[in-house]
């Protein structure tokens, strides 16, 4: 209390209206929070940045939007945030930061948010919706907030013990991101309160397995879950998990192999078909008692089909007393199968759209390429034979028929040509996945790509490879394809095999040449490219679409909340869809199934036509915008709209430009609206600086080149009033502007370098103008003349 009185006494000595926001935090808000009993080392995080800033792409250039940053995030436990405080300077009202505080509170999933200007606090209770005003000395203690949270949530003492366990594994500086922390805390709280079926929906690339590890680690370390089973559908996923996220479990962890069970371990990882088979003697899970496992985590729980339900059901039903968590980026909801019916509504969803907005996932641009035969269809001549002597069925063939029942070989070649053209313009070693109709199509596409890239294939035959379920040589190269340090293979063709589960952080190009209607499959395919890898040069990825599959981006289901469609019969026990069966995998296969067939499904072979001409008739590029939609505006139109969001009129812009000493501040603000002036300069192709570029693009002003502006400034009479040396310095600055464009004119440090250093050091040069202030005044006048 005494310290707060001391704080308030300072008010009489300090004009708070003159203090910056940071000063208000340091002198008033932080002491008030500490006085409330909060530990500054363990519980108070100031200027807490919780996003990385959206990656904005225009052309081949990228920049980052602004990071979200809370002025204060307060923690009940080191891994459990409970309050957000947003600060404003004292020129604002106490509640001026409340709207932002509520937004951040909702994102961070904290129950209490506050706004302050240093005079007191406004509290908003996110659980009840009520607000109240508090004096500076009335900020609640950690125990008070936790008690209120506990009471509202109905958490009893036993549940509190589990929830409050502080354990989480920190690997160096790596700790859970904010959304992972939410998923972990919600899961642990739900389990503590007795919920034994949970569903976590997290977009591909957002760390589902890492989140699962943290949940398991916390429950295992606190001895709530002593025996844990992690189920995956592919060997590569199990191996990656053991080597990476689950590595801290060390020698208490085992992988179930060769249908052998060993009860001496605590953490078990397994392919589900290692536990269950078609006969009773293959159901090795029965070697353990039904209550052996306390917790089962099912990775990629969306996968599978109805024919395997009975086998999957036997495993989960046998260990039905265990808490079971389903993990997926794409919960499967159809009239036949339902993740939600089995696991319940998602306890937390972190979507692709949110991941991109936060800057944790790579955005995408889409290149749609239309081929004449795809849009017009094709009908063979009556009595026409294909290249193998088969009589081609006389009917109309359309996009969905190509490569499934009718092969136009020129079509395959032109797709390979367009893919190669793109890579040659950007990066020929950009990891690329080409999704084809089936294995036959994938092989023909491989051949076409080899021929288009013969120079690099001659250097290394693995530059282009087919990776499909029937091809052991290709599958053996998957690790190299996803290895950041391996160039080869660079381009892979596939069918279904790489649609899910493969952690390929380096994939920069996804080519769609397969007709896809399944939203789950489409989202999984897109997920192959969403991982960010800036140090690898990957900040976005490109989708090249030859089948109009990217129309699914506009479907509300693409990034919407999962909705249960399945309506179970009364008393029916429905289980989640499951991974493919042993028949799809082979006995120990790492992969899901590919369409092994090359026929039409009607008992006859495909028809192959080698001499049908195919042409590209249109091509357009679309960008992912801040609202999560694909926009097709030209770069100029998009930039104009972005500039007008910031400056409604030409006068608004000129006033701000003249008032702002640091022009970079304006450039950075425009970047947040997706306006990348460097990309715009390249398209306009004129010798313009940012001022003229903005005036020309947004306000239809006739632009002046830098040379014209420099020449105009030289004609002004004011240069003659300076000494010979001062005039030479100003002339050199105009030359620098003309050659290099806009720079910080008032930066005195520029005088240390050529050609200015020939006139002496910065101090000597400033004296030629009458001192530093007079130098800055002269430079400002010069700048005003340049932009007059």
C-alpha cells in the first residue's frame, strides 16, 4: 500500500500528460501490478510478442506485417497465462486500450483483460462479460484471479492439482507458441475434469505432434498418465516423432515392431496395424490388460475408410478406459464417418487462415493455367485408333476423363513444360510435388519432366523421380526429398502417396494435375507447402493448378469450423475413420495407398493419343490477401487499394509525407496493407522514387523521374546562399538521390562516406552550414524542394 501511495504522490510532481506510453508503464502500471503480488521474474511478461507477423507476397518479393504484441501478459503458472494488460499514454482515457485488450484476450484465451493509462485500470471479465473500474492500488493478486477463474469453471481441489502441475519441457529457447499453449492447457484441464475423449484440430505445419508431446509430458511427469500409446499410420511419422518431438522421453520410450509387446516401457509408439490384424492371433494388443494404457493419442485421426472400422474399433474399444485424444488438421465429417461423433467437438481449433495471419505458416499464391482441351473437351474421329491399336470409344471426353480414361500425351508434355518454365524463372532446385491422377499418369509425367530438364537430369538422374506406393526406388528417396540439405530429388511426381503426413518443410511448388473433389484431401495437399522455412529461402509457396482444383479455396469449408454431418442410429457406437489397411500399406510400408490401377474401371484399358494438339489459352496469378481470400487484381490495382486504405486523398498523403521525417515509417505502414513498393517499381519500370510511385499509382498523378526532380531542385535560387563547400555537399546529396533514390536525408552519418568525406568530417561539414541544426534545416529545405 505504501508503495502505491508513493506512486500516487509522484503524480503531483510529474506531468503525466507529457510522459510516453513506455514511461507510463515503467512509472505507474508495472509498480501497481507488482504491488498486487505479481512476481516480476516468473509472472510478468512485458511487450509480449505472440505472433511473427503475416508474410506478404507480391511477385517474388516478401515482407512481414506487424507482430501482435501485448503490453503485459500475466501468468498464473509459467505455462498458464491468465491476464492481459494494454497500456496507453495519459493523454488517453483509462479504457482507451480495452478494445485491443479484449481482442488479444480472445486470441490468447485468457479470462481477464485490463486497460490502463496510469491513473487506474478498467477490468473486463471475459467469462462473465462484466467490466469494472479499479484504482491504481486495487489491481487483483494472482490468487484472486485464479480463485475467480476456478469458481467460474467449477474446478475442485483434486482437479486443481492436475491443472496446476507446472511441468512442460523446454528445449533451449523453444517453448510452446501461444496457440500450442492454449491447446495444451485446454486439454489438461478437460482431462482433469474427467473428459476422456478429446479432438484437437490444428493446421498442417503448426506443430500437432509437438503439442501432443507437451500434453503427454505434462501428464506423465505429474504421474497422472503413466502408460501412454501414440498411434500413427505411417512408419515415417513414428520415426520422425521419436527422433524429434518425443526425443526427451529417451529410454522410457519404445516403438512397437515385429508384432512384439514389452510391458517394461512407459511411452509406446506404434502403427495401428502393428497392434491389430485380420485374425485373432494378430491382435497382439490383447497381450496387455484393457487398463494398461492411461492415455492414447491418435495422430492423423481423419484417415481411413469404413471397411477398416471393425479392426480400428477393436483396438480403441479394448483400451476404452484410456483417455483418447485425436489429432488432425482435417477432421473428417461425412455421412458415413465422423471424428466429432467419436471424439466430441474440437477442444481447440487453430486454422490455416489463423496460422498464415499470425505469420507461423507460409501463404500461397496460385497460378491457374487453362488448356484448350480441358475447357472445350475432345471427341475422337469415328473409327479412330489410339497409339496401341485400340479403338477409341466415340464420345465427348472432358477434364475429368483426361489421364483417367483418355490420355492426351501432348497435354502431359505441356504441363511439364509450364512447370519447368516456372522453375527456370524462379529456382530450378525448388522442391516440387506434382499430384497426378494415378501411378500411370505419375510415371508419364516423370518422363515428360525428365525430357524438359535433361540438362539437370544428366548431372543427377534423381533430379526428377516418381514416388508412389508401388515404387520402392522412389520411396527410398523420400527422406532425401524432405531433407533440407539434399538437392535430390528436386521434382517428384505422385498420386495419393504424399497427400498427408510427410513433413516437407522445403516444398515450394505444388502442382495440381489431378481432379480432386475431397476437401479433406485438398487441405492435406495444400498442407504439404504451408511450413515456413525462412533460412531455407522459403517464405511462401506456389500452387500451380491445371484442373481448376483451386476453386476449393473459395469453399467456406476450406477453412471453416468442422461440422458433424453423420447422424448415428440410436445406440450406435461410431468410431473415427481410420488409416488404410495392411493391404494398402503392405506388411511394413511407410505410406498410404496410391491408385494402383492404370485402367478406366470399366474392364478396358485407357486410350492413348499422341497426336492431339493442346494449347495454353489463359494463365492468371492470384494472391492470398489479408482476409484469407485469393485476389486476382493486378499488382497495380491491388497496390492502389492498399494505399487508399491508408491515405484517402492526395492531400492526406502529401501532408503525411512532408510531416514524417522518417519516410520508412510510411513505407512500413503500407507494407501492412500488402503494398510492396519494390515489386511495384519493377512492374512500372520507371526511374521513380516512392513518392512519385504512390502519387502515380494511387492518385493518377503524372510522375517525375528522380533525374527530373533533382534537376528541378537544382534550379532553385536557395543554393546560391551557401558557401562553396556547403553548396557542393548539397549538390552531392542531389546526385546521391538521383542515383540511388530516397534515403534518410537528415542522417548525418551519411557524411562519413564518399563522396562527402572529401569535404572533411561530419562536424566540419556541419560548420559550413552554421552547425548541425542549420545543416538539418538546409537538408529539410532541400528535401521539400525535391518533392515540391
